[in-house]
C-alpha cells in the first residue's frame, strides 16, 4: 500500500471523512436525549441538562469539569454527556496539532527546545495542582 503525498487535498479529505462519519450520529444522539429530557424529565432538571448539552454540542465537554468531576462522583447525576469528553479531545487534537506542527516547523532548534521545555513545565505544574470545591489550590503531597 502506497500512501498518497501529503497535500491540502489529502488533508481536507481526511477532515471531511472524519466529520462526515462522526457528526451526524453525534448530533442525533444529543438531539434525541434533549427530546427525551423535555418529554420525560422534570422541569427542574432541564437547566442542568442544557448545561451539559452545550459543551458536548460544541466539542469542549472535556473542559468545564476537568478537575472537579469523574465518572464515579456523586455529582455526576446530571452529567449525561460525561462520556463525550474523549470525542472532544479527538476533535481538538485534529484542530490544534496541525497548528502546533506548523509552529514547530517555523522555529529554530533552540526555540523548539524552549517551547517544549515550557510545555513540560506547564504540564507538570497543572498536574500537581488541583482545585478544591471552594476554589483554592492545593498541592498534592503524597
């Protein structure tokens, strides 16, 4: 099997096929859940469900509760779209990493090293700090 040469056409074809495969089913699921919530849910639950649908519909469901909610938290009662975080990550990856690679191609060797070093330091700092429920930060000690 011979890979086609990388060009704007092959890249756009990849994105088109990926979105064509994912988006229709994804949007149908979100709309069906919304219809069921409207028909069967409590009016008091509706604002919570809409707050869950919006990040999922716009593919940023991995951001709002990154450090607050997990699958097993008691607060995940209304998080009916908690599972969509992985698709959000995938689509963000497809949009962000081409820009990252273009930036890296434009930088010289020392700037590449500095950039990667800063990303590693930032990642380390964000992984060692967690947000408590009152908004204060705490460093893990063990």
